[in-house]
C-alpha cells in the first residue's frame, strides 16, 4: 500500500504544532511549557494559566485519542488579532471502495455520513445539505465541508464552539483526509469559514518524511 502523503496547511498568522504523544504526562509537560512561555509566571496569572493548561491539554488529548495526525493551535492572526482556533488532521479509515475518482469518492463518503445519522441512502445528498454540507473543487480533487455549532458545556465559563470539517480526496488514491477547524468565535463563523475554505483550497500534499521537519518549524516559529 502506498504511504499516505502529508498535508501542509498554509495557515495565516502564527500557529503552534503540538506532539500527539501517547503519554499523557508528556502532553501535559509540553502544554505547561507552552502556557508558561505565553503567560509567564506572575502570581496574578496563575488561575488563567491553570485554565489554559486544562483546556488546551484536553483538546490535544481529544485529537490524539480520535486518531489525529497533526494538531495546531492559533497564536496570532495577521494584524495581531486572535483566531481562538485549532485545527487537527485525521486519516479516517472509511469504506470508500477502491475507486480513485474524486466524484465517486465523495459520493461514497456522503453515503457514509448519511448512514451515521440514519438517513435514507437514496437521500444522502439531501441529508448532507440539510446538515450544512457543501462541496467544492480544489486542485487535484474535491472537498466536502460541513459546519456545526456546539453549545458551551458550561455556559458560565465557556463559549459556544463552531466546528468546520473538511474531507479532501487524496489525488490518485481511494482515501480522504479530514481537516477539522474549531473556533470559539462563533459570531464570526461565516467570515472564518471563508478563511478556512481558502486555507483548505491552498493546502499542499507533501512527502511524509517532510512532516516532522514541518512540525518542528511550526513549534520553533511560535517561540
């Protein structure tokens, strides 16, 4: 089997890549170092640091446990603003058949997504559109996009979250890559979705061997 290519996302602003270690202690240590670098050691920032460690550590572990192959956290957008966003990449193992035709792949994928919500297979595209789904072209393939808004788990402390999922067909292969953006700026979701669309449309396939160097570059750039 051909080794999957890695996906390079040309993200605007500054982002930090986190290792998806199976060791929870290693995840906690990297997150703690990162939070300390960003927020310092002042006593009046102790509560904020603890909250950041908890929320970011949980996000990294969730991505890892769901099988993510990379996870990035937005530090700063162009102009000094904050996206308050994360992005994770997944390689889902789905029953998509053997065809490498992008149109056939997305049709099978829409069928898989429809079955997850109990929709009639013959109404799969209608169900996908009702769930906020869209499809667009990019060089070498097609992209399915679906966005959803999740209520805050604790309305007194947390904000609603918008999740935007993109499934990209990999050229020449019968598989897809899932890129999932999450942001707490739900009020700006339409603008951010336009931005995320542009990022996904401009993403580049690279050799797997280059992925480790790319992640190290992103961690170094965030310091």
